[in-house]
């Protein structure tokens, strides 16, 4: 009896494979302190695998204790009758952003402080959206052009070449400031939202299956870009604009969630 055999049993389940099992175990481990072996045990428990075939009584008791703790905290939901999904399901992380933020300034009016707290949440929403867009592009183009996709995608297009050169220049410039952390190790993190829009536009044939129609995508990204620029320059959004940001980002997540099988 061993965890090695348990992991093998997990991988042999319909719809599973090594990378997927490892991904799901790592996600479980991130939510609560435990070893990787224990994370595999929790995953096996969730998948209703008979742990007694692979682990001794003390290990099983430990796994059950972790599961109990996670379900009490609503970190882990054990599906009783739900159909198993072949892909990892997204976990919604709820955060109270800005509620405990203490801000003050001897000169600014109180409204500026209130606006700052309100915009903190909107910034987080747009932060996740923009990086979600980068992830969609990375996954789709790396599948087509493989690991060196950034250097080869749409190589004959002048708009894309300008984006490539701009990202290269920013990376080189940033490398001079060795004392400061970098944006990321990949050039796509040196693009802005208009660059990401251009990549989708130029390569629409590679992305069209992910969206209802071209206008659906461009309407949302163009209007979100306006709100993003306002917030990035430290100005508040009006209530209607705030609602639009939340609605459009919600639309995006629902759409990408429905197409996630095409992005794995």
C-alpha cells in the first residue's frame, strides 16, 4: 500500500491524465497546509476512490481530518451526485478588497479617499480580466506555434512586429533596473490591453471559436479599455461605468468558462 499506487489509480480514472491529476492536487494543496501526498489523498477521497486499498488506517484518518477541515471552511466541495468534469473546475476566491485599507492625506478632500477605496475593487477586477486575456492568447497560440510562439506568430504582420519590438524594448529597459522586480519572464507581460486587442484582431481565425461573434469581443474590450485608462490614471469611474466593468468582466468569465475545454 502506498501513495504511488494511489496516484496511479487517480491517473487511470476516465478523463484523467498525469498533468491534470498533478494540477488538481496542487490546487488543493494551495488552499490548506498539507503535503503533496496528502493532497493526492484528498483528491482521491473527493473522487470516491477506496483509500483502504492504498493507505494504512493512520493515513486515511489524516486525509479524512483534512477533508473535514476543508469542507468546514467551504474550501472543498465534495460532489455527491454531480457528473465528474474532465477539466479542473475554477474555484471562486472571495476577498474583501479595500475594506481594511486605512488612507489619509492632510490636503485631499474625503471624497478622494472614498473614491480610492471604491476603485481598488475595480482595479482588481480589471487586473484579473487583462491577465485572463493574456492567458487565453498564450494557450491558443502556444498550441499552434509551440514553445517559441511569441517569436513566430503572425510573423509577416507589421502590427504584430511592432508589438514584439515594443515588448522587447520594454524588457531591455526594465533589465537596467536590476534593483526592481520585473513584470514577468514572458514578453506578453510587456503588452498593454490595446496590444492584446490587436493580437486577437489579426489572428481572429485562431480565436473566433472562443467568442459568440467578433463584435461581442471588440465591444467589450474597447469599452473596458476606456475604464481601465481612467483608473490607471488614478481617477474615479462613474456608477454606470463601474456597473459596465463588472458586467463585461462577468460576461468574459462566463464565456471563457464555457470554452475552457478548448484552451487546455
